[in-house]
């Protein structure tokens, strides 16, 4: 491993078992690593958990936040913390030293602009192929597992709709088809509809969603925009199960689903829940190289993906 990591001060704020495994890996290869926001984590033996966020930030050359991203309110995903953590608080922003590398799955654009203006090196990783493609596999498997746990029928012969055909949507659709489901995939682009048909699945133009939505037993959404609004949900069968695995802000009006007595489940952070070891290995493989390349080049934006 590059000598730049030896003794490098790294702070990991929030996350789940993936970030704990990343902590252990970075520590093993010579970095000086601390965790913040893990007070309720069940296994804290031999783990250095900071209780002073501001002091830890000031000492850090690298700050890592979860793949879940930093939302519009500045909130960091911290399921094991006693209190919520907001990166956009002024005392926190002031504590980040110029030229610090901040790694996040996604940062809300307004906050990202503030960080860049403060001369912080920003790296968003959620859409990087080397992370998102292998991460789509445990996401798809986890979504199917939740579907099996919440339905009384088999996936085989179920009439299933997948919204979106990106990295996760495509893997999910093909996995469902392999299990014997009748799979329909809804997307906007005509070219993608042709590929769906070529793979012997049913293509559905997204603008025709409302007319067809009542046919399905299970609906998986992977589109990070509101596609299942109240008007569309009104046409969904009451027995239909909806699973939203899209990144923030998601694609389901959950309040409307509840009013309509439709079971809709949000599934954030699936890889860290259903396959944490596999998901962590992805981060352990990719993040050290991101840190080395970003700090060497001092890039304020995305690292090279060569």
C-alpha cells in the first residue's frame, strides 16, 4: 500500500458494519483511524470510537461518510449513534481544515458547493462503477429476500414490476426472471425498452405506468425520483407489495401508500444489512486507492476512474 496512508489521520462518521470493516482494514494498512457515531454498535472491542466530533474533525486529513450519502438536510446515516449528525452545521463546517478529503456516497449539491468553496476536497463514490456494480448484487438479493418474507406466494410465477433498469434494476430484473417471475421493467428510454424485450422480459414505457400498475403482485422501485405518487398508487392492488430500494429521496409516496392501505417498505442500506462482509470488501478494495489518488492530485472533484 502507498506510504501516504501510513499514519494518515482518518475519521469515519456514521455508517453500519461496512464502515466498521473499512475502519479495521484502513487501520491494518497503517492509517490512524477513528469512528464517530457508533455508540450503540454491539461489538466495540478493539475499536476506537471518538466522543468529540469537532476535535476529531480538526485532526483528520480524511473524513469518510457512508455510501447512503448526505441528504438535503445535511444528515449523515448514523444508525448506531445516540444522536443524529448533521454535516451542514456551522461549527462542523468550520472544523474541517482546508485540503481535507471528504468522501461520501452522495452530497446534496448545495452543501457540496459550500465544501468546495471552503477548499475541501470532495469525492462522491455512490455512482462509481467499481462500487455501484458489485454493490447492486447484495442489494438485489436483499430486496428479493424481503419480498419473500412479506408475501404468501413464491417469486416463481409472480407478476413483478421493476421500475428502472440501471445497475441495480437490471441485476434485480434478471435475478427475478431466473427465479421464474413474470418480469416487467418500466423505463423512459426507447433504446432500453428494446434491450428489455430482447432479454425476454416485458418492456413498459414509464409514461404508461398508471395504466398498467394494477396488474402486479410485487413492485420494486430503483428510480430515485417520485414515480409512485398518490395518483399512481390509487391504481395499485391492495394486496401488492412495494419495495423501494432507490437512493435518496426514493420514489414512493409512503404517506399515500399508508392511507391507501398498501404495504410499502423502504429499504435503505440493504448491502450493509444482508451481506455486510461482501459490501465491506468492496469499500476496502476501492477506498484506499481513492484516498491515495485524491490526496496526491489534490482534486476538488471526482477522482480518476481509470
